[in-house]
């Protein structure tokens, strides 16, 4: 039997204020003046000097602001890559992503596409990337997705929503500074944190479960429960714990997989553009059949924090639109196998998925 030899993030710094060490971290990786560092930054920080003024820009370094209102798309990854290639005669010294899961996924994808030919849509799948990307750094400003530690960058392409899953995807460096979570709107804090919680429920109840995944998943789940069941407000302690829950949650699926909620959420996102964390919550809210204990606890968290889960997204969809969502969801075979085993297709028919989507 051959075991997967997965890469992990080789360097990580954690601590309040650790963002201030960015220059010290990056300088040894800097090439010549024609080889800049490119910062991909969530445009919510545009004009916010409390963060932007601390970015250690030198020479030709550049900040590119990117909206996180939409899920990452292959067409945007390619456009950013092409724009960088036009501006600079040499490959950048590195790509630094600053933001939530969307920005971290953009940073990973652009770093790979600067050294791999064609479109990022060509690499949606498992182990299709052939060349190591440029040096890339992830700096999360909201926690939950696990994008800072995972070997995938989830993109919506012309035909599918699917990650670039490869050994070259993980960041070379991650900076975990809980201070950067200050000011996150409560709804966003909840939806993104629930992405982590749902990761863990799917991983810990899946057929792919093993001691590696279980050890990280259980710790992440414990931290999520502390933050969302025991806390009433977003204080420093909950920021620290959610940042580590996200890290452990991402690690838990390195040797495992997610499940039903993520598979169906990808369908919502592809067709309707539903944000990943919100989509997971919309779907998970209806999955008592598959995750009874997890959904019960999730509903307690929803009530405790006064969150309104969107409803009625699918009420006016056409047959063709339902078919599109179902096609996307069914294409994610490893997720269904993890959730239900090798015979998952006996349970998950097109009719079954249609009836489930109709409840959302």
C-alpha cells in the first residue's frame, strides 16, 4: 500500500502583532529590483492605513486590491497573472495574500499560474499542477476556511467549481496574527467560522477518517464550541482560538475530506454565486438526515448569536438550473465517498439532490 506524502506549510508565525515581522520574514526571499513582491489585498482594507501603512513596500512592490464579494474565478486568476507578467520583466519574488479565504485562494492560484502555462481552469482537479509556484505567503484577516493551511485553492471555472489540489499549492509561509481579526462583521465572523465547524463534522463522521484527521478535527471542533457556544462576544481569546480552530480544521482534511454540505454548497456557489461560508450554512441547516448531532448543535449556535440563515434561494429556479447545481455537486466524488462510502450513489440520486435543494 502506498501512502500519500502530503506537504504542509513549512513556516508559520503566530501571535498578536506578528504582522509587524513581515519585512523581516520577506527580505531573505527578495530578488533584484525587477522582481517585486505583489500583495493581493481584500479591497475592504483600501484606505485603511492601520493595515496598509504596515505593508513593507520597497522598490517595485505593488498592492493589488481584490474584491471578495464574489468567489474566486479562474478568469480573474488568469487576468491578475497576465497583468503582473505585462508589468514586470521578471517573475515576482513572491505573492502575499492578505484577507479571508477568497484572497488566500487567489494568492495560491496566482503564485502557481506565474510558473505554469495556460489557464487556471486547466488545473482544476487533483494533482494536475506540474511546476512549483513562486514563493507565496498567506495572512488571514478572518478565520474559518482553513485556506491558510490547505493544499487546494477553490476556483469557479467556466465548467465547474473545483480546487487546484496539488502538492505545490500550500503556502511557503503563513502569518497568523489574531489582531487582524478586529472589526470583522458578526455575520461574516459566524459564517466563516461555521465553515470550520462544518469541515470538522464532515471529517470526523466520514468514511475517510483516520487518527491523523481525527486528532486535528477534534481539537478544532473543541475550539469552535468554545467560541460559538460558550462566548457571547468576539473578544481576544475567541479571536486567538478561532484562528487556531481554522488551522486545525484545515489540517484535519489534509488526510480526509469534507462531505455533503460542501458538495451541495459548491452547486449553490457555481449557479448563484453564494459565498462559500453562507452556502455551507444554508445547506447544513437542512442536513439532519446525515449529521443529526452536528446540525442540532449548529442550530443552537445560530440562535445564540442571532443569525438569520437565508432561505428560499432555490424557490424560483428552472429545471435547467437545478440540473446545473446537481451536476456540479455530483462531480465531487471524493466528498460523497467520504460522507457515505463507495456505494454513495445508491443514496444520492439526482431526484434526491433535487428534493434537498428545493428545501433551501
